[in-house]
């Protein structure tokens, strides 16, 4: 007997011309959260005509000028053989030729952004293009035909394979059935295929004689992408708080779900925001916190580094149970489900190391591993979960789908420089006293010496270092005035 699917709702909140937020919630629990500020528009999925700026022989990669601030990164395994120039011989055991033998600087290439630029790194690019539709992903350069691994129902997989076999894409083009194709009629899927065919023809024709760098195809904005990619048969309501976006979404949904006329609803209660109306604001705010709470009182602590994300589990209130091993198993299984949810919400990618509460029984470890794998099945990103080590650590790798809400809406703290820590007041006051002492020892020091400091430091000096300041005044015969440093605006 198959488990009953939970009802989902989609919320689209728009500040016209500035920001779009999309929330996917299941039975009142926020499972996915996406935000896009229009001045920081995403480039992932965009197709550009660029040219090779230079080739790094050691990395076997080319740096592509495609019009962005930083050149994009193109590895040899992401280069379609149609771009190879001249003859070449593969070394024994090699899958690809040396890049410097088959490509040259200045050569024009059609590339697609796979991963957004991060920090000082440019975007990750590919020449294997793909165009996502409602039911299919249209792949150019790879003529594979398949069904998404996320679709597990064997009958539905067989039906979708039958539809794929009936479609006849041109040579060098492949089709992958998406999860949104589940339950869609053959006619709807054929319409999607024809649309993607036309779209690829338009992209190909627009390349023409355009001089690189040039944008050729622009991916949809977040509101349209959300409806295209995340609206499935499980979604029972779509709420939109902007009238123009509401009309666009309603039009799209009427084509995808003609039998659900009331699916899209307009939020027009101006005394409350959309997220407040459905009591989702606390869950959204928690995304930006270092900690996340669990239903039974435990806490998860997320610490992000350059190389990986560490997750610690604190048992909290449930630590008082008599049987520690049962408590550890219960907490760890609950943590596995919540960690999987938080990874989706925060769009944490790369390597993740989880420090579970120690479990002596190997069977308990296997149960927690099973719970984690089951929870990660709901993730749209590709994931790979390891077993729990003898130290109680689990490693997993998760594909980052795009710039997270945290990445696009936060910046390093100007006080701590992003470390999360700052020098304490005692240390800061001693540095200030050293500075005052240095100025007093200089020739022609003004009398009084006015030392400006931030309010907190200034008060600390006056309240805790008054004796030292008095000693310096008597020693040098110069009055010392500690003032607040005010920032004046024009």
C-alpha cells in the first residue's frame, strides 16, 4: 500500500521590479525557500556566445570570455567534440585529448552557465546545452533518452518511456522526462516537446553572425521557473501576492492543469504579508540562524567553512531520558530528517560532515543512515550519502542548485569580518591605551589629547581604565579626553 502523499502549497511573494520569493510548504512546514533580487539576477541556465580567452594546460581547462565580470571556467570534459580542431591522438587510457591540442585562444564557443560565480571564482560552464521545459529537459549534444531517477513508480516509468519512444528528436538531441511529467497526458507532453523544439531552433538561429561575447538565451525569472519546475500534482494551492504575477501564473497553470481552475489564488489582504497570513515567517527567519530547532527540543548547529559545512547535534531537552542509547537513536533519526530539510532550505552544497550523537550499537547506526537516505530522496539536488564512521561522523555531498537565500541576502559582519568573533573589550581597551601612550610620547602632542573611540569602547575606557588614564595624565602633564566617535551623514 503506497503512503498517502501530503498536500503541498506554493507561495510566490513579489516586490515588483526588485525581488521575488518562492516558498514550498507541506502541511504548514516550509520545505524549500528561494529568493531572487532582480539586481542580482541569476545567470545559471543562460546560454552565451563566448570565446576562449586562454587555456591552462595544467588544469586542462579554458577560461571563456562570455561577457561577465570574470571569465568562465570550461573543463575539457565539458567540451563537445564538435569544437575540436585539427587531428589528435588519445594517450593510452585517456578519455579526452589534451585541450591545448584541440582548442585555441580566440575560438568561438556556445556555452551555458552550470554554476553561478562564487567569491573570486568565475562561473562553471559547459558546451553541452540543455533547455528545461515543463515535462522534459531537452539536451543538445547528448542524445540520451531517459526518465528522472526521482520517479520511482515502475508503471509510470514504463508509460513515460513509451511516450519518449514515440517522440522523434533530431540527431544529437536527447530528452529526459522530469518529475513534473508524472500524470501528464501524452498530448501535454507532445506540446512540451514541440515547444522545446521551437525554442532550440530560435536559439540556434539567433547565434548567427553575432560577435562574442553575447547573451543568446536567458533563463526565466524565479516566479515562472517555480511554476515550471516545482508545480506538481501534489500542490493543491498556489498563492501569489502581486496582481500582474498572479495573471501570468494563472495563465501558465491553466495550460498545465486545465482541470484545476481554482488552483491559483490572489493574496490581497494588505494588513498582513503572505508569509504572515500562513504563519510561515518564523520558519523563514530560522533559515538565517546558525541554529535550527527540532520538534522534540534538540538543536542543530550549522558552521560553514570554505571547504565544508559542519553540522552538530545537541539533544537539548530530551537528554534526560533513562536509556541513553534509545535517546541517542531517537534524536539522531529526528536530526537526519531535519538536516535533510535544512540542507534544502539553505541550499547548502559541497561536502557536509554531520556529528551524530555517539551510538554503540551498529544496528542503530544503520537505522540512522537509512533515515538520512530516505529524507534525502525528497531533495531535487544530486546527493551522495556515506555510512557513519567509527567516530560518529557521516559525510555527504550535495549539489548546490543555485545561490542560496543566505548567499544573496547576507554579507560579512563589518565588526568581525565574517569570523563570528571579535576581540573583547579588555583587549580593545589595552590597544587603545597603547595608542594613547604612543601619541603622548610623541613630540608636540596637543593638550588636551582628544582620543575618539566607538561608544562601547569609550565607555569601557572611562569606567574601567580611568586609573590608568589618570596615571598617564600625571606622568606626561597632558590632559586626556576620551570622546565618542560619531559618524556624520551629508
